[in-house]
């Protein structure tokens, strides 16, 4: 599983990254958390507002900082 945090490095992007890492750790998943900060790559994924979270290349959240529990729910197949 690949979890991508899309953002340019703002405080909200960093917080979402922390929450994603904590959710992966808590769930015991074999997942890679990747930071995507290239604006072209972010726009190629159809994201116009950051922070955003993608799981296996599918954008799940845009423009908000999800809590650890919200990220965990997405990683477990929730919406």
C-alpha cells in the first residue's frame, strides 16, 4: 500500500503527514508514506487544493487535515 501526502510543505501538509504515519503505525500496515511536493505531480493527480491524501494513487481527501482516526478509516477501506 502506498499512502501519498500531496502538498508543498506547509504546516497543514506536515500535520496530515504525521497523522497518516501514526494511522499506518497504529493499524500495523505494511504501507509506504510518501510526500509529494512537486506541483506538476500534484496537478496531474487532479488536486488543486492541498493538503491532499491519496491511497494507492487514488485521491481520498482534498483541502483538509484529516485526523489520525479519519486517515485510519480511509486506509481500512472507508470513505
